[in-house]
């Protein structure tokens, strides 16, 4: 009897080992290193910017991502760029931040991320705009939200047309990771219609004493994979946690593929602010204005983009000058 039990135990162990071996052979952990470089040459062409001309390395990303199992993966990404200060020497310094450091679980229609994650407030806009190397998306450019933060995000695709996401985060962004007992909550819904029409609505709420809310809506239409037209609206109530001070604006952009390597593009942004009680002019007037970008992009090979473009900033304040530039921008993916 003991011998029979031993045989059964050995047979059972062999079956378990065989099943584990088959599972192991079905998936092999793998990873890859990656890097991205943003660079440009620009020259001022308006009177207020005529003395500005330079070659510039704007930003670099260095990272690694690893697929641990069919469901679990991890990613770490360093953002190397200039600090956000007003010093004329800030462009000479380079600071490295952890842009991403998270673990991801993904199975079927569910995706969950935990750690220092990329946020979804303007992820879709960046994908449609395709030119983060040239200019940030509206909410990022005018500091209505951060591109990454410490927290957790869950995204679920109900169907090929409908997707929703929820995020709970610290709220300070990835370059200022203070710890407190306040959290920022965000929710978004993305709806894709047939014939290349995509819509997304996003809302977040943050109340560390003064409640700040942000609303983003974007609608994009692509025709025959050659022409894309996009409009987005952004607003932020109690901006900077200052009660009664709101920011809002529109961004319109589009592109047209002339050939597989050449593409025309244009973008027009409008940023405005409200008048506070008793005020005669908008509270953010000195930084309100409109921005125009237009140019042509050349893609000599898959991982390199080069753009020749015009950029300007026209302030709403009558006493501030227009600043206009010619840029040659480049993105290199490693």
C-alpha cells in the first residue's frame, strides 16, 4: 500500500511539473530599453524675439520596460530636462526625474497601474497631435494638469467603442512628490464612433483646502487616414487653489498626409481667464493669449521626425508684444 501511494505521489508530481514546464515554455519574460530625444533650432522673427536664436536639447527620456508574465509588466522612465524656473541659466542645467515607475496588470479588457503612472487627462490628445516634441498639448502647455503622478489607475474597455477610466493620485505631479492626506480623483470616458470619430470627456477633483476642478473634452475626426481635424476644450475652476480664479480655452489642430513621409500640420490655441469680483480685467491677463503653429513634417525613417514650422504667441494684453519664431524641431526614438 505504501508503494502504491508512493507511485501515485510520483505520478502526480510529474504531471504538475509537466504542466508548469508547459506554462513556462508558453511565455518567456522579456524587456526592452528605450530612449527619446527632443531637440530644436529656433530663431525669433518678430521685433520682441529678434535677439533669440539657439540650438536646444529640450528633453530626453531614458527607460526600460519588462514583461514579467502574460498579465504583469513594469516600467521605469527618466525624464531629463530643464527645471521650471525663470532663471536665464535654467536651460543650461539638466535635472532627471522619475517620470514613470509602476507595475501594470492587464488581462482581457481590464488594465490597472500602480506607482508613478502616466495620467490620461491629455494622453489621447498627445496621440492625435503626434508632435509632443514640437509643443505640449493644451492642458500640459498651460499647466492645467500633470502628465504623471503617484497613484493608481484602472481602465476598462466595455466594447471596441467604449472605454472608461478612474484614477486616484497624490495630486502634486511627478516632479514634486510631497506626501499629505489629500488626493486627486479623476474619471474619463472615451467613445469611438465608426468612420474615425473619437470623443473623450475627462473630469478631476482636488480639494486640499480650496476645491480645484478640471474639465477636458476632445473630439477628433480622421478621414481615410490622411486628414485629421481635432477640437478640444479645457477649463479649470479655482486654478492654483485660488477661489474664483478660473482658466479656460480651446485648442484646434489638424494634419494632412501629403505622402507617407511628408505631412502638413497646424494648431491654434486660445487661453482666457475670468474677471474676479471687483476686477476690471481678467486676473490672468498678462499670460492670456493665443498661439499659432503651422508647418511641415518630414519622416525620413520610422523613428525620426523633423518639422519646419512657424510658432507665435499673441498676448491678449495690448501692452505686451507678439513673439514669433521659426523652428526646426526633431524627435529621435531609440
